[in-house]
C-alpha cells in the first residue's frame, strides 16, 4: 500500500471512531423511545437516581469517560447481566444513542 493510501485509510478510520464525529439519530425521537422502553429501569432525564438502583442514569452514561456512540451501540446490541434485550431497529438505536450523548 502506498504512503498516501495508508494515510487516507488512517484518516477514514479516525473519522469513524473519533468521539467528535457527527452524531446520527434524532435525539427527540430517542427521548420518546427511552420513555417507552428504558425508563422502567433508568432515569432518562435529570439527576434523580434510576428506578432500578443498579441501572445507571442516562446522564451518568453520557458523562462516562470514553463513552462513544460505538460503546453505546455495543451495550444496546450485546446481552449483559440485568439488561433485557430489546428488539430495536438500527434507527431506534441511533435515536436513543443520540439522546444519551446529548446529555453531556
């Protein structure tokens, strides 16, 4: 691979994983969906604790060091203890992620 091609590949990768890249998703739709799907366990607005004390608030998630849209996508698509698996469309996941990251 030429030096120019390597540089271009690196810049493309950096643009994809950079936490500052443009967000996709509609945060208002994400809030509405979070009210329906997530609020039983998580505090989705404000600093109040979550209904389930083991569930982080959305604000805490947003402010976690290193939290990115990719990390949230993994959390929403990978089963883990205590988190029910929801069948969300890609657009719904993007909307919820956009909402969570808007809380920074």
